[in-house]
C-alpha cells in the first residue's frame, strides 16, 4: 500500500495575441552554438520551484522572454 496521494496541478492559460518575430541562424555556425549554450543557461537559471498559480508563472515567462531577446 502506498502512503502518498497523486498531485494534480491545473494552470489555466488565457488566450491572448502574442507578437512574434522570426530570426535566422545558420545551421552549425558559431552563432547557433552560442545561442543554444546561452539559451540552456537561461532556461536552467529560471526558478520553477514555486509555481503555485498562474500569477507566479508570469515572472519566469518574462525572464525567459527577456533572455531570448538578449541572446
């Protein structure tokens, strides 16, 4: 017999318009390698341990957005 209960988290996502941009990076280029390395660092540094509701999701999403623009 197990002594724990399954945990379910529901995060409602509101539909909204998001402006998009497309950029091209040459495959296997130094620029591509640098972009991927920096993106991995940025994603890894985001604290996701306290995402208890939709409001708390806003900061990590904004952090990731700013990081991608910077990279």
